[in-house]
C-alpha cells in the first residue's frame, strides 16, 4: 500500500496513541517496583517507593527474593488500625510458631505519611533504627505514627484496586493464640487445634517488568524503538524520532541510542544497506500490534532520515 489514505491512517494512529498514552500516563504508570502478595484471603499488589526510601525497599526486597516471607502469617491485627506480618511461620504438625531469619537492622527513612493502604516497617519501641523484617499495612489514616519513634517508615502502597483484600483481612476476628503476643487474625477458628487454614498465610513474589516488543512506538518519549538486523553490520537496538507526520511520516535515527546486541529476536526488523529499506514485521502501539510489514526508505543518508513507504 502506498496511497495517501494508508499514510494518513498511520499518521492518525501514531498521533492518537501519543495523546491517549500521555493523558493516561500519570494515572496508570507505576514508577516503583511491584510485589505481588498472595494470602489465604486474597491477593494484592504493592507498589514500592524505590526513590523515596531506597534502603527500606532494598531491605524488603531481600526478604521477598530470598523467599523468607513465603509461609509467614499475619501475626497481628488491631481493627481500624493495622495488620502486621513478616515475622512468624507456623508448623501445623508441631503446632508451633517460629521466627524467620532476619538481616541486620536498617536506618529509619521516614518521609511519607502513614495513610490508609500504605505499608510501613515495624520496629522496637524507643529505637527508630531497629526495623528488620516485620511490616504492617495501615487500615486507616494513622498520622500519629508519623511522629512516633522517629516516624514509621512508609515504603510502599497497596494498589487501589486491591484494597478490598486489605479490608477483608482487617475485618477478620483478632484472636489470642500465643499468650505474650497480640491477637492474630483468624479464619473459621473457634478454639481447639489450630490449623494452617485458620491463619492468614502469606507469600510474596517480585513482578518482573514486562519485556518490550522488538518494534514499538513510545508515546511518552515520542520515539520509535526498533530492534534491527542490518546483516553484516550486526544486530542493534535503535531509536528514531518522529520528526514529521504531514505530508509524509518521517523518522530520524538517534545515533546516541544505538546499542549493539548479540542475539536476534522474533519479529526483528531488517535493514538492507544496498536498497536503504527498513522493514518492521510488526509495529506495536499501546501494547497491541497496530501495523504489519511497515516499510521505511532511507531518504537522507547523511542525516539518517527515513520516509514511510507502506504498511499493512
């Protein structure tokens, strides 16, 4: 296809994708590391404040990635206040609770208020720098914790769409199971032999960042990012700036973006140095394959400028 109609369609698609993504970016993007928390009541996702509390986030992730939080239980519930975990596991056969192995204490990093849905580190009274593995989630706005014991370090938040799980845990019945500990939240427990199923069991896993497709338009930066096989010249990851959409779609190579790669990928673009043609088998916009067999022609070899020829 080489008609003005098809070129106009691609122009409109790129512009619409840019506007849509830019408008929704602040609402949908998660800047921090994401951790999925699986419990016997339901699952929820945490967004961590990597830049604001780097020491605390690194400490928390050490427990997550080492698997030490897996098999722990929520061991404290104070209704309309907090629930707390990250300390004890339960052996149903022996009917005993045991603490997990902990790393050295960390420096307090209070920066963010203890509002509803945030996660913070627990610590010993009178010692701001005593946090190790125990965390708690604020069931309500607990701003009094901001000025207590140096301020309790909030290092993340529960995603809004998962707050129903948090409220469900907070609505459980707090029950004393160990004489010298605060009440545990329990599920269908009326005394007698305690089962693992009566407890809020926890496991955590890191949510890996999605892998970018080989050829995609990034509306946030306005760049067309391409993974290309240039034959004898090698395989590289490159970016093009969208410099014009009318009357033709024109892109220009950003020389500083070139990163040589050692392995090919599926749907890799190709560049033929003898003809100057760049072919993208697929072009992804907003997570979806928007166009196929997109062909650009090198129109200015000195400025590394390409002009759209056709697409499907």
